[in-house]
């Protein structure tokens, strides 16, 4: 019963429950997903394996449906409960999040832009990023997190309570399993390659 998603995604998607509510936040739409798994194939076509891109107990998104008429995907708020995200790029610079069929190198299809007003995580968020092309590994475990933007700007008002951070560059471990508490504004640019901190 997830054939619709498989038409557009090069991934296996499973859920125990999916609900859409048009009354709670009218004219916005609330989408609630429970016990989800997105399993993706290896970005290396010569290696046959699959791994979890995203797992979660619960995801709730409040979306603005009329923005689709302007080719914009606007998410007013997105909350994750007990989730894990694993991003991976191989030595050929192919990434496991390039899951839209026929859109390698682009995370949206059909020329749509994508924005999130508020992102929050509770009951632990595990995030890992492995870039084998540049030999960078970063892992973080977060107790609670909120990140807010204006939907039109790139600066995020951020409050992160993380209890474990590990960064490995090449053969060097720069830090291993240390906690970070972050409060302030973070700007991400150039596809997340550049980070700017203000009033942190």
C-alpha cells in the first residue's frame, strides 16, 4: 500500500500509520506518520546493500498546500520523535539521499523549492554524516532541539542539547563523544558546506 511513494522514490518506505488532518491548523494541513522506515540502496551501483536513511517513532508536519501552486513546498513546522538519520556519500560523490527517481543530484523534483519554518526533535535524534569523497565523518546524538527560520531567510534560531559529538577528518579524530549545547543563530549556505554563527 505504499506503491504511490515508490513511484517517485528510489527507496523502500514503510509506516504503521499515516493521518492527514485539515481542521487542526486550517488552512494548513497536518500530516502525522508513525513507526516509519526509509530504506535506501547503496549509492554505489557495484555494491548491493541497503541501509536506513531515516527511521522514526513519529513525524508530524504542518504544510501549506496552496504554496504548491507557486512550486514551493512550505512546511510551517516539522517535529521528529525518537528518530535516526544517516547520510552517506561514496568516493564517487554519489549520495544516499538522492532518492527521487530521475533526479540524481537534486533533492526536489519538478523545480520545486523547499523550506521549513520550525524543526524540532524530541526523545533523542541520532544523526550521522559520512562523506567518503572528502573523508569526513560526523555523528551527533541530540536530546532535544528546536531550529526556527522565517521561511524566507537562511538564518536559524537554534537551541540544541546534544550529549555526543564525534568528528573525524581523514585519519584524525578532532573530537569524540563530547557534548555541545548551542543557542543562537546559525546560517547554512552552499548546500550546507558553509556555516555562520551569530550571537551564539
